[in-house]
C-alpha cells in the first residue's frame, strides 16, 4: 500500500503531481513578483493624480502660445520705440546747455528794466540829435562870425601896431625910458 492510500494513479495524474514542485516554485516566484503590485498600484494611482494636472498644463501652454502670437506686434512696437529713443543721447547733449541758457536768461531779465529805459531814451534820440544838430549849426555860424571878427581884429591890431611904431620910437627916446638896469 502507498502512503496516501492510493494504489494506483493514472499516468497523467502522476506526471502532473511530479510537476507540482515546479509549479509551486513558479507560484512563489509569481507571488514574489506580485508582492510589489500594491506599491505599483499606489504609484499608478499617484501617476494618475499627476497626469490629471496635465490638462491644466495644456491650457497654460495654449495661453502661452496665444501670447506668443502677439510677439511680432510687440517686437515691431519695441523696434519703433528703439528708433524713437535713438535721439535721446543727442537730446541730452543739447539739453545740457539749458542751465547755462537759463542763467543767461536770468541776467537778461535782470537787465530788462535798464534796456527799457535805454529804449525810451533811444526813442527820443532823433529829436535830441535834431536839437543837437541845430545847436551845432548855430555854434558853427557863431564860430564863423567869431573867425570873421578875429580876422577883423587881427587886421585892426596889425594896423594899430603899425601906427604905434612911430610912437614907440619916440617913447624910447624920452628921458627915463631907456633900458632899465
């Protein structure tokens, strides 16, 4: 008798029974391999959560793409601004003279009352020049008369001197009129 009480077993069953240790080994390998299944399931679930945010990322990417479509227009505007601001260094250079100009303007402003007064006097200048011209004309006429009078006086003095010479000679001969010592 056999230990299990089975006297005879069909051959297929015996063959299958012989392969049971191999199947058990394989089942243990499958069990060992599937023991990680819980951790894998948890990882898959977490991956599912992570991939659920992909739709939000896709929406963000679509918004970024829409915004990127506006870049050529922005570039044109920035280029126009750059062209317009190219003059700023020269403008700064030109504007650097403004403080000096402002100081000069202040000096001109301070001098304005005097300039207004001078302008008023200049307005009277033609009248003054005419009066002065008339005075000079009168003075010239008087000087002409004076020169004429001096010429006459010179002639008279010359005549008087000529007529006084004989008297001077006589006076020189009188006693006491000699050379004084």
